[in-house]
């Protein structure tokens, strides 16, 4: 059990917390203090009554502002994240102390030297890598990385040795060891050859005018070239599948297959054969079909616990067994996962494996909802209008001046997909050569009602007021379906209501009296 205590900076506060645990006979497993005013406690699980009483007493300590349970201590989160990064790296990585003795080694290193991590700790770097004097290099107190060509077990590597400095007692950096990374020259050569197959314009198909979306694409361009699993998180309709495909096209795997599977739409008894294949039928699964390429597992949060175990095993070593077969198959596939659900909440509820979450959450892209990127609404509208007009063989209509204001005020709960569908429907019914606000039909009630939350408070006072005003008019217009009735209900003139309805593009929805 772990607690996060929010508190003021007061002398003796930590001692009072510890005294509470001592008085109750609670064995403290760990304590961490954050400079920003948080104290973390780790102790064994308590009975509900004891736990409730302890929480109440902690809150009564002067200077404590709040206390809550957390899944992990800060050091545990940092350790798990670092371990996940090291495991995901395809290159061997070693951490050395000042005597060049190995302190830490990732799985790729263990595979290269055919030793497990515990046995590797008994070696000095020079015993495993010849041709470089690690001790002499460390004694020279280096400040910059050094690269050397080395041969290990008949393979050529570009070795990069980087010094590690920590802040000493006087505040000056002190050399504490080094990190060694071994890059296979053969693998680097293949990557350079594959660059010619990459579609560097893949991301140009994604509209990104807003700063938030531009930042996402900048991240995506960097992550596309890596091999570790990629997790894309975003609300429904934000375009997670489009971004995943763009990452594949911009990667060295662009010339290889790209396959997508929606984990929520496949029956539980069919998921395993879809992913791994079915030997009795001679059927190849998604991973085998996409060998050398990428696979998108959409709605990964819906995957069953049994399949989560099998996916975790596949991510660890790239091997699997077809249904009905004992023979193991090894493939090289980059796994991209997408979800609209909060995986941390699912982990806390026991619905998603914690170890799988950390395995997937190494590289993450967070797609913002459309309401958080209003600058993209009109460029998207123009894109959809042009595309659908061309598909339907009709002239591209002119966009009315007020369209930007109306569309930007709507909250778009269905995000880009909802905007796309609304534009398509409007063009199929359009009469004339101008697309106006009244041509685009938006939900009147629940979806358009202004949410009282963080997103409702975004923008200037005029923007917030306009969103709320439009929401009120939408809800009341259903019960008072004319400008005169609505004007009487709100205590304003008929002309004022007519102008407001016209401004918000609502006057086409009901008849006038």
C-alpha cells in the first residue's frame, strides 16, 4: 500500500507522519520526499477500518492538505519506466562503475554475450569487449562520448562510451561511471538501405495547423523510425488509425505489409487465431502476414486478460505459436496499439496487466480532441469539402463567411470523424453553390450541450459565453419551436432571438410562426 501526502514545508511534519505509523505498529517499507511538497509512504496492506482511521489522522496533521493512495512510489515508476526503455532497445547497453565493472545490462546485451544479467555483473567490460582500455579512459575523467569500432563474436559494432556525471556535495559534476551502447554496423547498413523505401510525406495527409497537433506530428516523425511498440491514445474519432498508418509509411518498414485489427470487434474465441494463425486450417495470423512490417491493434484496452498474456510474450521475444501447433514461429513486426480508454484506470481496476502497460507505454502519442485544436476545424472542413465534392462529381462549393464561427463554437464530441460525416451529409443535400451553417446538421441536445468541465472554460470570455449561449438556445428551441415563443420564454425581443438563431446557424431547424 502506498500513500501520497500533499503537505506544506514544515519542520517536523515527516516525523509526525512516522510517529503515526509507529503507534499503530505499521512496518514502513519505504519513504520518499519530493521537494514540491509531497511525501510518499510504502507499507503493508491494512484492514479497511485501520486504513480509514489512519487516513483521517494523517489529514488532521497541521500542514497536510490532502492524502491519497497511489499505485507506485516515484522511484518505482522511474525504475519501471527505465527498465521498459532498456528492454525495448534492440542495441546492447551496459552500465559501468568507475572500475569498469558491469552494474546493469539490458536483454540485448545478455543475448549478445550469452549470459544472464546476474552473471554479467561479475565481468569487467574489458573481459567482454577487447581493443579498448575502459579503466584508463575513466581515469582520464572524460566529459564527452567516445566512439570506437569493435568486434564481438565475429560481429562488427560501433561502440559509443558515454561518461555519467552526478552532482557532488559542492554542486560540481562528479564522474560516477559510463554507459556503453553497441550498434550493429550490419543493422545500421540495413536501416540506411531501407530509408529509400520510406514515405517521408506520409504525415502531410494529416491536418496540423494548431500548435498541439503540430507537436504530435513532430513527435510521430521521430518515433516512426524506432522498432519499440508505439501506443497512440486519443478520444474516439481523433484519427488514431490514420496516424498509425502514417507512422508505418514514414518508417523503414514502409515497403512491408501494414495490417490493422480492432480488438473490440473480434469475438474472444477468434482473436487468438486472427493474431497468431490457426495451424489445422493452414491459416496465417496477422503477425505472420505482416512479417517485416507493422500491425495496428486498435482498442487494445478491450483485449481479454488471456490474450494480454500472449501479446506480452510476443512483445518480449517476437515468438508465438499458432493455434493447434507446438512449433514456435519468430517474426519481426512493429506493434502499434491504439486506445481511447485510460489504461492506468484499467490497471488499477485489474482489467489490464500492469506489466503489459509498461511494455506498451515506452513510446506514446497523445492525440488531442478536436475541441482542443480549433485552428484545425476550417482546414479540415476545406479538405473534406474538396474531397467529397470531387468524389460526387460536383463543383466545390464556396464556404460561407459565418461557417468558421459556427463550427469552431461546437464541441465536436465525435471529433474529426463527426466533422467528416457532417460535411459529407451536408454536401449530399446541398442546393446551390455555397455551404452555409444551416446546411450542416449537428445534434441538438446531449452531444451539443455544453459540458461543465475544463474544456468548457477554454478560450476568451466571449468564446466561453458564446458556447454557453448557443447551448441554451439549442436546448430551449426544442420546447419553444419558434422565434416568438422562444423570445417570450427568454424575455427578449423577437428580433434579438432571430438574430441569435441566425448567428448560431439554428434558424433552419424549426419553422417560424
